[in-house]
C-alpha cells in the first residue's frame, strides 16, 4: 500500500507538471492514438462511456463531438489533468473523478463502453485494473484498451530506458500478454492488433467483451 501510494504520487507529480501543456506537447501523438482507437470500435448504441486515465479528456471530447447524447465519464489519478477538461467547450465532460484504475468509484454493470488509452504501462497491478474494468461494464459491454506494444523494437528500448529514468513508468506488454490478461479477467477478445503511428510509436488496441 505504501509503495503504491508512493508510485501514485510520482504519477501525480509528473502529470501535475505536464497538465497545462499536455494537449499541445502531445497533440500529434494524441490525435493519432485516439483516432486509431476510435476507428476500431463502433460506439453507436453506447449510451454510457467511461475513460480510465482520461487525462485532459481528449477522447471523451472526441466521442461527444461524434455522437450526441452520450453520457461520458472519466477518471484519472491526476486532479490537474482533470482540471484541463473544464477548459474544453463541452460541458458534458464534467463527469470526472479522481480515482485509481484499480479502485473505480462506480457501481457494477454501469457502462456500455470502457476506454483506456496510453495508461496501461503505468499501472502496477494490471490484473486488478482489468477486474475493475470488467466489473463496471454492463454484461455484453466492451473494453477498448490502447497502449504501447513491445512487439516494436523502439518500444522495447523505450520501456527499458524509462524503467531506469522514470519512476512513474511501470512496464509495457506485447499483444499476447495483454490478450491473456484480458482473458483471465473474463473478457472475450473481439479484435486485437498492433500498428505504428510513427517511426517510434508502436501501439496495440484490444477490444474485449464482457461475457
Ligand atoms: C499519457 S496520459 C494519457 C491520458 C489520456 N488517456 C490520453 O490518451 O490522452 C496517462 C494518464 O494516465 C493517468 N494514470 C496513470 N496511472 C493511473 C492509474 N493507476 N489510475 C488512473 N489514472 C492513471 C495519468 O495521471 C495520466 O493522466
């Protein structure tokens, strides 16, 4: 518990410093990541969407712009990142909470769709996070998880490097490891693939359905 609080503080400090610049500094990466993620799933018919580690709310904003009437919820460890969501024009983005991915403050069977983009490599206990994602989804609901993929040499190098210099970073996975973790949490896999958005950034997106 002490160690996990310590790690959480490192994540919170890192994103506290970055929050105001985040959308600008990471614009190209975020646009590509979120575009690729949303390309892989049809949210028509989803009324309630949760984004775990939603940061400044870019994905929720994009979903709202594509479809009216969707209720969007987001949670993140960093209050400062969540504060940036209120700077955006879309007032529906205000359903945000400070929370850890492994202890979600929502009732079971609550959401049609759960997203998480570029967050998984921070989480110390990914199995606990996946169990929580499964719990808050309605039966038949879908999880869409996008993160860096160790299939790519650039990501393996980055993963090793960040383990030394960045205490907030935990670890990256390859596609098969992630699929196994989703299966262990109870998900059936609908789609899973790896792709590059630039010469450095190799990603994977997995769509799992709650049985
Ligand atoms: C790279 S940013 C991605 C933000 C957003 N998902 C996006 O795609 O723009 C990583 C985010 O994950 C959050 N985060 C890291 N560990 C977390 C955890 N255990 N629970 C919830 N959020 C977490 C950080 O605070 C940060 O806002």
